C-alpha cells in the first residue's frame, strides 16, 4: 500500500472526490490486487475443505442487518471519507513516521478496546439475567 501511494490520504480522498478532481489510481491498485488474488483464491483457497491453521472455518452466525452493523458501517465510511485512510493503510504507514497516523492508529485501537469491553459487559448482563 505504501509503494502504490494508497497509504497517502490525499490519494484516497482524490479517489472519493468524484465531483471534483477525481484520481482513478486507487481503482487500478484494487484491480491489480484482484488480478493477483483471484487466481490464487480459485486455485488454492476455495478448494480447501478445512483451513490450514484451524479446525474449522470461522463464519459469522449473524444473518440480519441490525443497527450495530449500520452504525459501524456509517462510522467507518465517514472516517474513511474524512481522514482518507482506513485500517489497512494505517498499519502499513506506521513506520513512515507520520505523527497523525499514530494518533489515528491509537484512536482506532482505543475504539476497538472500548467496543470489546462494551460487548463483554452486555454479554455478562444477558447471562446474569
């Protein structure tokens, strides 16, 4: 991501700005990634009956759209659109020495920790009741 320039928030914001000075480079990066991934998926990953490092595949049992999904998606989309960066490029950019990236990363980790603690607390309340 860093080599392709996708760790640069300006490139992502340029891609999302379809009414202004649109930058299609992200589309070509995604296309290149798919060109590499898709053959490997169909030839190596999909034929597997069992994961390589686990006993079973981890597939979510949730099949419905709820307010948590909608809210989380909206927050992710807003954050991506406003900051121009999402979790993958953030991790790839940590070694670049940009202090704003570190603030974003630490804030993201804090959000993960807070939401995990909130989920555990809700589960405990349900199991007690």
